[in-house]
C-alpha cells in the first residue's frame, strides 16, 4: 500500500530537486502515521482510539498528525482510500494480462484475500472497524468501492458476451454476490485470528460461485 494520493502532486510536473525531496519526506511521514493509525485502530478499536494514541505509536507529536490529517475521521478515510487505490491499480494491471473471464475472477478473488492476509491490522480495520459507522459506509460506497464493483461487472459482462455466463443475470447483482462471499470469508478469517492462510479460501469460494451447490438445474 502506498501513501495517500492526495498528498502527492500529479506525475510529470516539473520540480526542483529540493521540492522533490520534501515531497518524498512528506509522503514517508504520512505513510508512517497511517501505518500507526491502522495498528492503533486494530488494537484498541476506532472509537476507543485517540489521535494522541496514533501520534505515540508513530513516534511523532500530536500536532504533527494534524499537519497531515484533519482529524481521526480523516485518518480512517485515508487508510481506506489509500488501500483501495492500491488494490484497484494492482487489480487493473494484473487482470489486463488475462483474457479469460474465469481466470480474471479467480485472480481478483486471490488479490482480495492476499491484500488482507499480508496486513492483519489493515484487515481488522476493513472488516471490523469500518463497519461500525453508517456515515463511513455511505461515503465508501460512493467512492472507490464503486470502482471495485465496476471491475467485477466488466469481467462478468465480458463473460456474458462470450457465452461463459448467463446473459439474463444482472452484472451488478452478480458483483455483489461475489463481494459478499469474499467479504464474509475475510471477516471469518479476522474473527478466527487468522490461524489459516486466507488465500486457501479462493478455490472453494470460486468453485461455489462458478458451479453453484446443486447437482442439477433447479427452476426458481
């Protein structure tokens, strides 16, 4: 996961070396604070945590946190947007090398689990802490999460065009079904204290998603 894009100037802009160095130092400090925030929120819970706790974990003064983030809410938002931006960039890049919708969906699921598995603090924040506030969930649903669903929808629609998936199904509904399955497995992994690799759940989840649970066609 990289530092929040809002702290980085547009690529390609001309800048003197001193400015470039300052930008790098600022991005590094921002990342340091975000990592500390994720650790504190995961350990103590978002609502029980204070900005001073984050500052202490990051090894900086309280005022330094406010130089980079407006509030504790801004910290939580930045954790989410930074991680999602990184995931979406990575997913777009890796899926572009695959042409089979089945392989693309399987790879997408693997990336989803892998990104959480490699950072347990972030997984706890995503699966537990973010769900405590309706305000945050509404904001997230209208931002990067919409693009997350769009990636799945594009794969589903390609599969429908090539005859792999049923054309009468809504790609929007199918995307939500897949997200629901991945999300539930991730939450269960967090609650069970991650005593098994989350990525081992890719195959069983995708098998059910692709093949269902019945041995014959059932009319509903």
